[in-house]
C-alpha cells in the first residue's frame, strides 16, 4: 500500500513539472509589441504590471538599449520605470515595463 501511495505521489510531481513555464526573455529594444489589440497589433506602450526590476537593473537595461544620461528614474504606481535620457543626441522620455521592454515616449 505504501508503495502505491509513493508511486502515485512521484507520478503526480513528475506530471506537474511538465506544466512549468519559463518567463520569456525581456526585450531591451521594445521591438516586441507590449500591448496588442485586434485593432492594433504593433503597439509599443509599456505594459502595466508588478515590476520586479530594481532601480539599478532598470538603469542598466535602459543603458544597454543605447540610452545615456538616465535621469530621474522612478517606478510609477502602474509598475513602469520612467526616466529622462539621451539617445542619438536627443533628450527623450523613456519607459521600461515589467517585461523589460524599453520604450521611448
């Protein structure tokens, strides 16, 4: 009887691991649409949601996307990091959502 219970538990745990999913890689370029609707399949707005990036991680990702002089970096109440930055000689507003998408506003 114990063997049957143990075998059933092992089978259940093995099956549940098959359903585990990994998070998609974040996109520092913001090329992947953040929000798609039937009317617009290429939106580039930041996605609202619980953001787990620290301030330093957000700053690094924004810099890796080619932005310099990142200033006033703040996490807003919708879970989007927002800052001012320079890119290609222009000052822009930049956002990073919880997926890691970097969007120039």
